[in-house]
C-alpha cells in the first residue's frame, strides 16, 4: 500500500466526490471552529456532495448534554448544505467502510477516528480528510495497489 499526499488539481470537471462526514467530524465546527463544509470542498476535485449516516446523529445524541444540544444545529447545517442523510443498520464505521468500498476513487471521508482511518487505508482509493493542529483540514489519498 502506498500513501501519497494529495493536492487538488484545479479545473477538474465532471467529477462528483462524495464527502462522508463521520460523527466526530460533525463536532469540528463546535469544538475547533473548523468550517468542515468549505474546507472539505476545497480539498476535493470536482463537485462535492456531503453524505452522513443517520446513525452519526444518533451517536451524538447519546453523548453529553452539550453535544445533544448541538445535534439540532448540526442537522440544520446538513440540511442547508443539501447533505444526503443515509439510513442504515449497524455501526457507523462499518457503514462508512461499505460506502467507501462501493464508491472507491470517488469518496472522501472526514474523520479523526484513527481506527477508521486504518480500515479505510486497507480499502484503498479513499481520500482521507482530517484536522491538522485542530484549526484546519488536510487530506491524503490512500492507494492500495
């Protein structure tokens, strides 16, 4: 497996990248002030379409009172961005892995979960987006040749 840095090639057209937001990514705007939507859009080629699993919001609603209060704001932001909210059964990480496998080469995942990142590296052809210094997002492509 080879890991290479990814730099956006300007002017890529006709590509639609699905950007999957993990549960912890949904809290980045609140915890670190990161605009996950604008920053993630800048890191992918072509058009960005956001995807979130319904279980991610459910995970947040079982956390602390502070996080529970944020769920409404998060859901409003997702709606405003036109995010696709996907229902499903099972653990969020497993759903993300399945989705990334089906959309190899056309999916980016925003997460801070190291175990999920490791599993996504094994899938290959997945663009990983994570925070750097808790103030901005960075990306790498994971190629499994």
